[in-house]
């Protein structure tokens, strides 16, 4: 019997454990993790001095004075090195734990596990984080592999990369190397919720420039668009773009949704472009696709 569950490939996870170092975390992260309840978890951002994104870790509060910074994927060495560099300035002790994980969508057939966004659930040595558009299981590599294999045998589906891409784009989730890098601001890439300017004394790295741009309000914003005519992205001969006046704004991620059928993309657009607007697009495929417009839509997950 098939389960209402899709499991994606396993991925490395590094957990940095921090205890009694509130000033260090206040300097390192854009969100105010001191406001998290014990058991709470949220996505944050680490910035460089000019407000560019170094990474988007998840942070869990495991005790009144203890936190875990969760780094997912193979491209986290540079971020971990940066975090350790900042910790030295604050004489903060940062422990490290090498783990593994897998992403999944759907309901786990495991008694006692009720996933809730903003909370980290732990059962049988496995941590579970509901990221909103996707969930993440974290634990020792052998345990994660065994759980993944057993769930597949029980009827869960194995997710493909194309499905992952479509879910991420539908959720308007930015990806490193596509929607953001060290030159991109969280304001421009859909990460505004990870910023907290409430406490004027919490001067996180990159705050001055980021807050000034936030108050000015005239920065570009990451938008989700649905093309009027569906097409296969593999047929593109160049990156499609949204035309605003004399400027063309290139799409950064694009996916075809066969069940629709339609094609969606992420693109950074001027703040004057609002959800619900129809915008002209430049799409070049071989053979030619007659698509001249797209609709700016809200995230769908």
C-alpha cells in the first residue's frame, strides 16, 4: 500500500552546538534566536559585512542557554569556517556533530511524531524539522539510511530532482548559487522573514546596510511567475527573462509541472511589480514557443 509520503536523496548535515553564547549568536545571525522557545526552530541568515548572504542555517533552541545551528548539504564548509571565525572573537565554544539527513514531503507513518512548523521534534534519536514547504529528518547516517530504506519498502515514493525543483520554486524558496550568493541581499531573495531589526542593540554582521535598504524599501524582490504557455525548459536556447521597460530580468530557476501543465520560474523584479500583474516575457526555445507573457503569483506551498 502506497504511503502519502515522498522521500528525496540523503544529504550530509552538520550540527554546530552552542551553549551560553548569546552575544555570539546575536552577532552572527539575522534573526533573534533569543526569542525562540525551548524546542523551537527557525531559519536564519548569516551575512558578510556588506549584507551579502553566506548561508541560511536553521537554528534550534534545545535548552534555555543552548542552541543547535543546522547546516545542510555538501557546500557548507565555508559557512562553518565563517561561524567558527566569528566564535573566536566572542570566545564561544562551538561543538560539531556530523550527521546525515533526508528531505521528505507528506505524513510519516510513525506513532508519536506530529510535525509542526517552528518546532523540532525528536524521536528514537532522529530530529525532524518542518520547513514549511519540505521537512527534514536528521540523525546518524546508519539510522537515516535505515529509516529511508524502510519507508520506501513500506510504500513511500522516491522523489526525483525535477519534483524537488518544482516544489522549491512553487514555495518561492531561494537556492544558493541560483537565487543568492555572497553579493545578494536577503531582502532581494525572499528571506525577509529571517530578518529581525526589533532590538537596536543587536548589531548582527551586515545589519547597517541591510536595515538601510529595508527602510528605503526600493529594493528588487524575488517573485514567482507562471508562464501563459507551458514549455519544456530543456528546449531553451537562452535564459528566459521578464521585460520591464528597457530592462530584462533573467529567471534564476525554472521548472515544468506536467500535472498542470504549466511552467513556473523565480525571478528578481523591481518593487513596482506586484503579485497579480501580467508581465511581458522573452522566451526563446528550439523549436519556438509562442509565449509572450507570464503572471506574477503568490507562493503556492
